[in-house]
């Protein structure tokens, strides 16, 4: 009994705790059953006809051989022992089942872990793919934007060439090759040119003598010729009617400055030839 | 005056205004004229400053193609800054700008001269080595 009881002990299983009377785990119940069995089996009958206290087992053995009348006490103990043993057997079966279930649980858990890691792997891959796609889409959008921008700013090459011709031919952006200091030509409209232009003539309608030799008369008095002859370098040549400047002139009050206050005798006004004597009056 | 000629429905008026503004914006390329304006206090007038801002439409390619003196656009951009307008009161400032403009104007002809010189030297060298 002692050997078998120790053997039983090794088969303990940490079973699920619920479902027992008193809430004990299977393990505890097994242990308590074992203890009971041990106690009961070691029950020794003090008073016997032999010299030393004998254990119940020995008593049973003896009584079976000799067919002695057993007292009620031993019967009770025996019955208890049998009962307890029965319980113990049942508990063992239970423990075995629980063990199987636990084993299955472990197998399933492993499966779950495996699937879990698969899912995580997939997730990583999806995330990478998403990032790559997002980058690609972003770059494509940028490209589209730049295409749109380029298309918006497209200017016909012929026009550019024509324009380049125009501004170079009159030496407006590149000095004439024979230019020396003292040459009155400049990269901007000079005094003379300004005064004889439309602006200059605007407020000097009757004074043809201002710039006598220059043919500004046709534009005098604000009369607009039918054909705007390109008389001065900056007067537009082929102006389309719909190319009119945005009309915000109501936003500000304005007078064309400077020209109407000029007269030839006013040396203060810029003179590109003479050394610039700064007007200290202001 | 310019405002008074701007009649929206009048075609001739619009064309006149176009020409006037074209002329005026190109006059801005002349640093001496700018100095003149500064000294007369035009740059202090809010309406004038607004007008300068309005003139920025000449930067669009459809309008810019009428400009003979494209340097005026750069001057126009600079004129948007108050600091520049204030500085222009000085004659030295105007003179400096004038000089730089003329030097820059000569940039291409100088470059071309240098190239011609280099070419001439090379030809001389070739002739010398040939002989």
C-alpha cells in the first residue's frame, strides 16, 4: 500500500480547480484522499491477542484466516477504507481526463501561436507593401503636379525667339559693340525718349516746341492714331485689343508723375549725361 | 490722369491706358528717374505705392512680351520694398545702380570680345606653329 500510494502521488496532475465540493482542485482532493487512505490503512488495533499493536491489514489477514468475529470498529474502518478507495479511483479517472484535456489545450495553444505569428508576418508584409505603394503614389502625384506646372507656363518657342530678337536688336539688353563712355545710349529709356513718348505728350498737348525735332506730335493731345506706329523702342507694335491691362484703376488715385512737371530748363531732372548733381531741396 | 482715361467700355481708352502703362513701367528702368520720383516724394504716397503693386501684372508672359526694356521688371520688384524706395532718395544710390546697370549691359559684348580675342590668339598660334 505504501509503495502504491507513493506511485499514486507521482501521478498527480494539476487539474482545473472548479467543480469540486468545497472548491478544491483535483490535486488537493487526490492528496486528501491519499492521506485518508494512509491513515485508515495504518489504523492499528491496539488491543489484540498478539503482543504488539497490529495494523489493520494484518488484522484482516489474521481474521480471514482464523475467521474471528470482527468488531464493529474494524468494519467501519474497512467500509470507510473501501469508500475512500472508490473515491480515490474516481478521482484518478478524473485526473486522467483532465490531463488529456490539458494536453489537447496545449496542442491547440501551439496552433494558435503558430497562426498568430503567421498573421503578424502577413501584417508586416502588408504594411511594407502599403508603404511602398504610398511612396509610389506620392511621387506620381508630384510628377503630375510638375507636368501641370510645366504645361501652364508653356510659351511657344517661336514667340521667345521673336522676343529675344526684338530686345537684342535695339540694344536694350546688350550694349552695342561700339559703345564707349559718353555714348548717350542706355539700357533704359532716356530722358529724351521719355519726354517724347505718349506719357510725356499727355500733358503738353500744345507745346510742340518741347521736343521740336521729334515726331511726337501725332500722339499729342491724347489723340490716338488708328495705327500705333512704333516710333519709340518701347511702344508696342502688335498689340491685341484683348490684351488690356487689368482694370483696377479705381483703386487708387493717380496722376502720371514727373512728366507734367518737366520742362527743358529744369536741370534738376535727371540728365544722364551730366554728372548727377543731387537736388538738395528735398 | 491715367485713372481718368480708364474707361472700361471705351476701347480706345483702354488701348491708350495700355500704352501709357507700358511706357511708364519701362521708365522705371531708369534709375535717375527713380531718384527723381523719390526726391519728389512720390514713393511716400500710398496711392502711388498701390499703383506700383498693380503694375506687377507686367510680369505675366502675355504682357511681358511687349516690354522692350525688361530690366524694368526687376526694378519694379525692388520698388515693392519700402527700404529700397527710401534709399532711392540718395543720388549716390541712383548713380550706383546706374553704373551697375550699364556694366551689366555691357556684359555680353565684353564676353563676345573676350571670345573673339581668344579666337584671334588661337589662330595666331596656329599660324605661327604652322609656319
